[in-house]
């Protein structure tokens, strides 16, 4: 499926203005390819609008604020909060409902992280019921999640976004064909493309979205559909304004107004 780890010029240009909502950068417990500041600079060079700082162990909103200030807010860095044992954990489902109510009140994005398939349904249903506007079903193709297509379709119909990550098929955790078939089934409108990159042995994080654009194009998706999945939906979930139709400025309005993404976790890796 993927013949090169260097994105095409077309793909580099298409991802302009996109946010990568799932990356792993240093400092972290595990070795990472780049630091948050280095990656923010590379986003700027690559034309990306910003990213979510994901850590499985610590809240990153403060780090995001520091990076935003250090870089003058030219790249929009969003914090994240993964509800793992290191920050107090999460007891299903009463405590989760309380968190979801707070997320709804503050209009935060809720992601399902490394929950198992039945938990994904339970948490996503409860989130939508609680009034959370934007729910991300984190890499449903990953073996730990392996969310049945019927559930994916039901969640997409309810307005949840299915997150398809470059790293999942690239590292052999699922097949390209299976993931692409899932995207076709649930539709570009409810698909968000992220990379889940940052591991030292994988390609540079900043090229991941463009590599996905190439893979999607090779699979027959139109330019418009790819733009929806990579650029428009990531901007919507990041809380950024839509891209201007004239192709003007694609840069974020700084980190101000960008809100953390809450991930209901289960000891992710
Ligand atoms: Zn990840």
C-alpha cells in the first residue's frame, strides 16, 4: 500500500492548515523522536496548524501553554488529559459520567483512548448522552480496540469521529485494506486522520499526515474527501476556525481558545 515514507508534493500541500490530534513527543516516559518544541517548529515548516500533546501519564495543558508562548502562538498546541492511574485513574461508570458532564460543560473533546470495544461503546454513548459535542473513537483498528464495524457505523451515525492513525497499519497493527474499508464504510465526514507517530523507529512525525493523504488518494478517495478528513475535521475538533475558502492564511490564532482533549484511558502504551 505504502511504497515510500516520503510524502508527495501534492500531499504536503494538501495537509496545510491541518492539526495532528494524536502525536507522542518528548519529554515522555518512553523515548520519542522529537521534543514538543522541536515538533512545533517542524509543524510550522511543514505548514501544519498544530497538534495535541498526548501523554499517557501526565496532563499536558501546562506544557502546551509554555510551547505556545515560546513560539509566539504561531503553531496551535493543545493539551491533553489521559485518565490513567498516574493521575488518579477512573472508575467505570459513575465517575466517568461525572467527567463527561464536566467535559460537556466546558466543551472539551473526549477521546476513547485504549478502551476495549464494549467500553468504547459505553463511554461514547454516555459522552454523547451527557452532551459532549465532539467524541473521538481513538484508533478503532488497533488490536486492543478492534471495534466491530457495526459499532463504528452506529457511532458515526450518532456523530462520533473515527480516528484513523497512520501508525496503526504502518507498524502492522492492522492491514491497510481493512482500515481503508472502514473509512469507506463510515464515510469521510465522520473520519479524523491523525498519525500516532513519535516513536524513534517510525518516520518523522511531521510527514505522517501527508503520507496518509497519499495512501488515501491511492485508495481512490477524492481530494475533497481527503481535505475533509485531514484538514477540515481536525480544525473543527481543535476548535480552530475553518480554512478560508480563498486559501488565505492557514495559521492558527495562537493557542488561545484551544482546549485540552480528554482521553478516557485504560493504561495505554
Ligand atoms: Zn498514541
